[in-house]
């Protein structure tokens, strides 16, 4: 399936196997739904405040996605993008979320981390 596309369904009952199969076509179930589309507007205006020796508060202007995914890496820019259809564990403690080439932290909704990112 492709994201952002409407799909239509029809579901039929049947009995039998092979050339002996008979379908109930007078009454059947139909439905339609659209798959989730990718966001088209990225977040903007990233700012860090309340910076201490072991924490910082991040805020931003939200894009048009349902949620926001924050990737943090020590000593450099993040090396990879998040992969579609992948679940990452979230944590505001740096290093406690899902790890790949960098540490990851995820905020669910809104325009800021629910609490500051910290090292403890």
C-alpha cells in the first residue's frame, strides 16, 4: 500500500475448494479508507533554553505531522534519518532511548519536549 491513497474493499463469503467454490455475491461487506499520508511541512524555529551543565529545554514551531521525533547525538550532527514503519523507544534522558548511530528521543505532540532533555 502507498501512504495517502484511498483504498476500497469488498469482502465475500464462500464455501468449497477449487472448481467447487461458490461465493455469496448478493450480500457482501464493503468499505473504504485512506492510508496515513506523510507530513508535508517540517518543524521550524528550533530553540534551546534553560541550558545547564546537564540539561536543556527544546521548543519549536510544529509542522503538520501528528507527532515529532527528536534525534540527539553527542559531538556531532545526527547521522541517519528515522525509518518509516519503525517504532523507537522514547526517553528524555540522553542515551536511554533507542540507539543506532546516535541517541534518540521522541516527543509525542505539541511544540516542545514534555520535559527537558537531560543526562541524568
